[in-house]
C-alpha cells in the first residue's frame, strides 16, 4: 500500500469517517478509544499493538496506563458489533471504488498469524501459506472484493480447530461464544457470502484455491446464491469428458491430471500471458476444455452444470500441475479464463498491506472477541485508505493534488 497524503479536505473526510463508524459503536468513550486505536494503526509506529499505540497517543507519561486500559477495553471486552462496523466500512470503500467501475470478483483466502505458546484463541500447529510450512499459528479466512483496479478486504473469520471448539476449558479461557462451533474453512467462507449478500455487496465471480474449490458443497452453494466461480481443484478430481462444448452425456470419466496429460501429448497447450509483472510478463502454458464434474452429490447427471476445466502447465514443471473449474459461457476465450483464475493476487497484496502497514498480525490478546475487534478496526483503516486512493487515482484520472497535505504510513 503506497504512502498517500491527506489534504485539508481529506483530513475532514477522515474525521467524518470516524464519526460514521462511531455512530455504529454508540457510546462516546467507544468512539474516542476507536479513534485512538485506528489512528495508531494508520500511523507510522513500528509496533501496532495496544500498549505502544496508547503510549504514542498520550503525551503525558502519567496518563499512558489509563489510555492503555481504555484502548484495551474497547478491543478486548467492549460488546460492539463487528458485523455492523465492517458493513459500514465496506459500504464506505465500495462507494468510492464503484463510482467508475463495477465489482468483478470476490476472493476468498486464508492467512496465518504466527504465535508463541498455546493460549491465543484458535492457535495450534497447522499449515499456513504465510510461512510456507506448518507453524504454531492462528488462521483467518477473509473475503476481498475487487474491481478491475481496486480491492478491499471486507470480512474475516477466525478458524477454530476442534481442539478449541471441543475443549470447555479453552472455550471459557478465550470467551468463545456458545453459538460458535467448529466449521471448516469453506463453511466459514459461505458464512461471509451470506453476510455480504445480505449487506448488499454487488456480486462478483468467486475465486478460491483448492482448500475451498475441492468442496462440491461449496461450489453448489455459490451457484445457489447466483455467484459464478473460478476455483482451483486437486489433480485427482474426476470429470466426465465431453466431446463437444454442449454435450452433457457420453464421454469418459477420468481425473483432471490424466486428462491434462492426454492433452499435453496431443500438443494442446498454448502459452498465455495474464499480466505484466515488475520485471517480466507473467505467463504459462494453458489448455481449456468443457467438462462435467463427477463429485456433485445428490444431483442427477443430466441436471449438472457444464464447467470449464482450465489446466495450467507452469514453466519448469514436467507435467501440467494446476487445475481449475470455471463457470461461464462456452464462448469464453482461453485468455479470459486465465485472467479469471489469476485474480487471487488481489488477496495476497491485501494481506501484505494489512500486515505490513496496518498491524493486522500485531494483536497480542488471547480472546475471541478481541481478535475480531482488532481485525474489524484494521479493516476500517484499510477501507478508508482504499477510498482515498480511489478518489486520488481513479481509473482514468491523473495523480492527486498534494498541497496542505498530512502524510500517513498506510
């Protein structure tokens, strides 16, 4: 997230935005503590946990402890609604983002929060892509909404392993609400789908990796909600091969990996570039075929939806190695299909900004509500920065005026 500046009008927008969020928080002391905490996250401090933020915000050393207690109460114990605050923030950012271009994608992903010890809610040894290995960490599942040029994360869920949801002592220690039970990552993502639709977020194509795309239940739920998708699936996923773009019957059943190898032997892969990188074009070899997924339990074969199978063969790999199901018209081109599945870079960039600039992974509390309150405040800060960027750098406009400017690290 590049540094940007706020002129006098921008500073007023920030004040108005905090008032808008404050209207959801309710009590005056919550509004004041929220403003302190949010400004601490937006500011330039290296460590963005509660105590350092309180120290930077309070010029009187004798009052730092009281300031810290107020911030801690807001984040850890205060009973404000994460959903309502996140809804307000999302609407604020999306209003600015969609003035000139429409929502195109919903990207779900998860990220790790590395931790020491075993007392932080949801922590256990588990794989996280953030570290690229099994580590002692929490996992958060997120939803990022994207237009062609902007993106904003609007929701997060903490993944709670069974060792937390089924342990009464740990539940009590972390103050996990009674109605929160074990849910898989795809189930958490579907919760966010329902919330986003209820909140009036414009629909977009859902983009996910194999942790979500492998679930036929997840894919069916997306279609019931009217959402197209571009999802990664495992190499062992079975499909029925179709002889024509429209044929629903006939054809062999085989794994997507076996199908890919047959296509490769026939010379059916073509190089496709999807984006210009900082040093070179991003490209690989791809092939696309219309198929019928086999693992759609409970749906008659004749009633199932034909999807695109997009196969990626990365440079340096001896065989095609990535596989995707994509819903959409039979007239979609290979380049269109490739660009759909490559939208996952949005959430990777969002995580980089959230952690590197706004202290997403700096929270040191241990409670369930504290984690969600912290994340909600971070999302509010990101929403404001995205709205400012959309105003300063619209798709067809030049750069902003920087007179009378105040600088933020985010």
